[in-house]
C-alpha cells in the first residue's frame, strides 16, 4: 500500500484547491495515484455543488468593472447563502472576474457568461468548483453591460451589496461618483416623469 505523504496532499491541494482532508481521503481511495485522486475530487466536489444547488442563496455581492477609458463597463450580482462567505477573498475575486469578463466579452445572458473561459476552465466549472470548496450554493443572478454615451462612473455601498453603474455627460469624475452615490441612496425609478409608469405617477 502506498504511503500518503504530506507533500502528496499538498500537491493535490495546490492543483484542486480542495480542503486538506478531502485531498487526503481522495489519495487514500486512489492508492496514491495523483491523477485518479484529482478525478475523484472533481466528481466529489461536483456532487457537493449539485446538493448545494437546492439551498437558498440570498446573500452575495455586487461587482463592477469599468474600462480605463470609462466607455464600457459591467455590473454583476453573485449570490451565496451567508454573509460570511460573501466576504471571503475567493468569492469576491470570483465576482470581480465575472464583471471583468462581462465588460470585455459582452455575453448575451448568464448562461453565455457561464460558458466563457476563466483560468483554463469555464465560468460555470469555476462556480461549481467554488461551491465544492466552500460548501455553499452560489450563482450569478444577473448582470448588465453598458457602452457609455458619455462616461461611466460607479459606486458600491453596504459591503458590496448595493451597486450602481452610471452613464453621465458633463462635469468631472467627482460629479459622476456623487451621482452614482445618490442613485444608490435614493433608488430613483427613472430619470424623468416620462420614465415612471402612469399608474405610479397617479398614485
């Protein structure tokens, strides 16, 4: 029987980012075969993702990416089950990478975003791997991409729970940020009366 060493566990963890005990268990089951253990983890973590998919994910973050020229950008909402996970580095990094992809690749919907490449795999595969590692359900709820008529500004508030991506003309960067902050605070229905449904105006 092959001895499972700490270096083997570490190597598998570096490859898969799975928890240490999961790596050790997979190596024991695979008789020390690193490739087989990696495949076992892929299946096991995938199963975890499937089980987690039925649980409610009402927490999460909003991430924004704006191009250096402030002409294109995207805002994305990614949900998870707990506020604790929403604050973790891996989750925040995943959300930020989706905003970047949405801005640069212009996917048509969340399914198209999920099919885009991210670090050698698809976004959807990366999401499932993250679910497997963290043990919580998470999904991309929605996103929007904007090509500005003027310039883009943004504001993130409330621990990244409220986000605004704003297209504005005139003024400077400070004005754009102030406007985005005001939108986040007041949640306006529209830019003018004409944007508001007639029954709401009447009310």
